[in-house]
C-alpha cells in the first residue's frame, strides 16, 4: 500500500492543487464581482510584494559579494 501511495503521490498532489487553484480562482472572481474596490487593493498588495522581492534580492546579492578590504 505504501509503494502505491509513493508511486501515485504526484497524481494525487496534482489533482488536489488543481482543485485548490480552481476554487481560489472562482472565489476571486466572486469577490471582485461583488467588491469592486478589492481589485485596487489587490494591485497595491501585488506591487508591494514585487517591491519586497526586488529589494530582498538586491540585498542578498550585495551580501554575497566579496569584501574589498585590503
């Protein structure tokens, strides 16, 4: 039984993730249809996440550079 689960785990996870993605998409469509201002807030949140990722990447890159003390 364990080997069966290990062999088919990818199919199981793919089906679960597909169902979750479809559910979240439908919930998002319903929320945006009934709450128009939410789209504006989502754009702000997405922009903030993009800025955070950009700054984090830049800081990690600068930390990985070798020190030029000599």
